[in-house]
């Protein structure tokens, strides 16, 4: 003869299965939230790097030489010739170079030849995640007046 299955054991099995499915669903949801958060942080970093680089690029194109560019932005000189660094904290606010709270670094390298001026921008956290190369025609500003 078969022994009848008690109602309490059936209820216990149903409860165990629902806890199992709930734990799987919660694990998937936690992974989705973590990925969404990391994607939001990456987007913020990229947008801020793009914004600062755009501002520097527009100033580079608008100025005749690099003096205005270096006056408007709080760049720090480096040991390398014509290379400047701008340091940021975690909220992309400019801070003093070599500070303990430096999270992001924008490096600007300027160069020129007979016809063009160049600027290379690199924004990095642990490695470079945004770069921009600028090239501007260097006009001859010497005007001769003939009488």
C-alpha cells in the first residue's frame, strides 16, 4: 500500500522551489543593476572628458598661439617640452597636479611646424579612454603695407 503524501510536505516542497526561483531572479537583477551603474559611470566619464576636450579644442582654434590656452585653463607644466597636465578629482573638478585626490588626468601636447600647429589631448583614468588630435593652419600674420 502506498502511504498518503502529507499536505505539509507538499507545501514545504513548493516553498523551497519558490525560494530557489526567487534567489535566481534576485541574482540576475543585482547583476543588471551593477552593470547599469558601471555603464552610467563610464558614460559620465566619457561625457566630461568630451566636454573638457571640446572647450580646450575651441580655445586652441580661436587663439593665435598657445598662451591664451594656457592662461584660461589651469594646466601644470611637465618635465617634457610643450606638454601640460590638468588634473581632476572624481567629480571632474580641476585640482592641483599630483594631488592625492587625482582621479582623471588630461594631458595636452603642443607642437608646430612651418604651416600647422598641433595639439594632442589625452584623458586618462588608469589608461587612456579619450583622445583628440587637433590641427590648425598657422597663418602668416605679418602684413606689409605698400605706399
